[in-house]
């Protein structure tokens, strides 16, 4: 009888490697591409100028090569141009002082061109989300009703349903999203700054993100027809107002009646 040939010990490992290769290739072929990839790449001059600005203003914390400094600033490899545009465009970077969370500043320290150049340089450190196309940051083209549903499911637990923000743990907070430009809202969703999760195009499509922007802008336009919003923080400040003002008035009225009857 013919003897059965033994399987080579490396056969299983080769089969696993082949399976991983085929799976990765198939996923790369069918996976949705980020809308930001349509943005034109920056020129070599933009990158060179961005590197000069980076070394002069950012290298102290993030290192001269952008790979971070231990216990000072994180590596920027792979954060993408969108992260730089958000952080610098909202005045969060450079940070005015060390803290658990970078706070926005209305006094943005760089021009749009300078921010664009720094973003172009950081984008060369590793692949990451690019600055979004204006097509997806224009809330007027979105559906605020659908955006409200998305926002309440994914965002309201931190930013509250009115987008007024709220407190987080360890001294951090979720900032108000009203009054923020559509571009920066989109960039926050794709980069996940600080405690915020990342919403890439797989779990929220570019159209979904535009709908969220439309909802936030609709909230701003609606205003507060019911009167003072009390911070738009829901029943807590309303209850506090009822107890301190309403109950105080009732006690005062009771005292007045007692004195009148005496």
C-alpha cells in the first residue's frame, strides 16, 4: 500500500498568511473611501513652509520630527491634516497652558494659510483624515431631522440634545457645539479630539455627518422661543430655579398671610 505523505509543518502558517493577504486585499478593494481623499494634495512648498512653522511653534511639545515628547506632547504621525486644522483653527493649539484638556480660543494664533501649511506637513508624517471637502460641511445641503436622530443617539450623552455641552470626568468637559463651523464639526467627528470617539466613514457616512451639521445649525437658528434656556441643561437647572425662586415665593407669601391674620 502507498504510504500517506505527511503535511509540511509550515503549511498551516502559509495557509493563514495567504488567507490574511486575500482578506486584506478584498477589504481594501471594497471598503468605502473617505470623502476627504478627494481633496487636492498640497505642494512641496506648502509642506516645506509648514515644517518651518512646526519646528518654530510646535516642536517643543511634539518633537522636531513630530513623533512626540514623553509626558509632554503626543506623536502626530497618522493624525492627518484634519486634526491639525481643527486644533489650530479653533485656537486649541498651541495650548496657552498645560492642562487635562485643550480649550478653544477665539484668538486663533495663525492665519488660514499657515494652518493649511502645517496641516500639509503633518499629513506627510503618516496617513490620516484630510481636511473635508466643502460639499460635506455645508449644513444647508443636509437633513436636520435625520441629523437630529444621529446626534441624539451618538452625541447627546456628552454634548446634550441641544448641543450645549456638559461635564465629563477628571476635569474634562464636552464643549458646546453650537456656534462651531461645519468644517470643524466634521473634523472633530473624523479625528476624535481628546475624549471624543472617532466617527469614520464606515460608521457615519459623509452624508450622515452633513446631516448632523444641519441639525446643529437648525438648533442655532431656532433660538429659544420658550424664554431663558437656563444653559439648555434640561430639568436640573429648571428644578433648581423652581425650588429656589418658586418655593421662596411661596414661603414669603405664607409669612405675609400669617402676619396679616395676626
